[in-house]
C-alpha cells in the first residue's frame, strides 16, 4: 500500500467497470469515488437515503452508526450491502456499484477541499442569513444548484449548504443559512463574522439545469431559495423563450425575503412568473398575495406539466406534496430534480 498525505490507503476496485480508486484511512468509499471523478448515484451523503447502496464482494470495512435502518435493512447488511457514504474501508476492497447512465445535460465537476474567509454575514430574515465566503480557489467550478459541505468544529458530520449564485472565476460564494434552534451546525454558520476562516469541500449534488430550451418550474421554501436563485440567475444570462415559473413558500410575511429582487426580475423578463405564498399568515400581516401550502398554490395555477422540467428545494413535506401535484399533472420523475433538507 502507498502512503498519501501520511495516511494508510486502500485500493478500491469497482465492478463491473474495473476502475480502481484510492481511499484513505478514515475516508468514506463515496468520498473517494467522487473525488476520483467517477460518477455514481448518491443523495444525502449521511446514511439517510439508499441512493449510494452498493455490495462489497471482497474486503473488510466498518459501517458507520449513522446508517438508517430504513435506508439499509438488516438482511441487506448480512448480504454485504453497504451505503458508500457511510462505509470506511479497513483493507483493500472489491465493490459492486451502479454506474450512472450517460445523461443528456449532465455535468460532473471534481470535488475539492477548500479554505475560505467570510466577507459578509447579513440577516435576510429573523432566522436566515446571507453568508458570503471568499474561496482560496478562484477557479472553484460548479454548476448552479449544487452545494458545499462545511466542517463544523466539534461535530463528526459536516453540514451542507447550496450556493446561491452561479459560478464565477472570482471564487466568491453566497450561501443562505437558516438558523435552527439548538442546531449546532446552523448556529455556528450564522454566528460567523467577516474575517473568520471556514473549511469545506465540494461541489456536490445533481440538481442543476439540464435543458434551458423548454418551460421550467421552480419551487422552493425557506432557505431552499438559495439553489433556485443560482439556477435562475444562470438561466437569465441567456435569452429565454419559454415560460419560467418560480413558486416560493413561507410561513408568515416575516419569513419572506428578496421579494423586490424577484419582482424586478419579473418586470424585466416577460416569460418569468414569480408567485410567493404564505402558509400560516399572521393576523397583522399585510398580505394580498397567495395563501396556503405552496404545492396547492402550484396546482391552482397549473394543471398540465407535460413538456416541463421541475426543480424543487425545501423541507420533506414541501417536496412530497409538490411531487404529488407534478405526477398528477403528467410530469415524469425523470423530469424532476430536487434537494430535500
């Protein structure tokens, strides 16, 4: 075995491709494979979904405690199945893993570790902060809609946040961070001050624009606006010839942000339609816009989704209720891309 960065390393052979990657001690199988530039299916990266399920044919490994019993059943574990995001090799291994089929419009960017410096921390709402970070990599390439994972001191797991602006060569990234009461990760991020250092890695994720030449639907709630904002800003760098809809849900008026920004874009782009809605309007809220859950508002405006692509970002309830509306309206899962948090 070779030494990389003074750590023990293991050779991981991937079947049926025959590709071989190097995995450091303490590094997950998924992280090693993604950093090699080999695209395989993955989702949450923290053991809660089964997107990165694979089967170990040879070798020793440790399956991390964070793996959900629902994502990997006990009988699957006994048959050698693992979640690559939560598997640490303890020897050379042979792993049978699904390869991603060639997808039109798919883009794959190498994953890098990075250091950054906070240059701005501005509250957007009472619990959502705009955090701007200057990367130490001016050519940090990513697709609008992807996310980074940040190291949180004192925590084993990192925390994921989507870029809120499209990629530029300046290495300046914007994130929207929602402060969660008692949440160690979100409170650490929201409390960062200009000049503070931060470490992370990326880019990750598969929710990014595929086909620009068709009607597009975007649905977000809360800080899920961030990747949608990045994709729409990227989209508007070119003329748009089809209708583009953005439905944004918040609980109360104080939870809304960037309303003027989206309203101005709507006035600038004739084919762009911005529909905000409040699900739990407070008695003193001065609001004449839509009310109700955002999935119901989408259904109110649209019944037929054939020929569209849809991009969704928000909490599980938003994703699941919106998916039902889209499926009922004839949209296939292959035309829906989402990040759930």
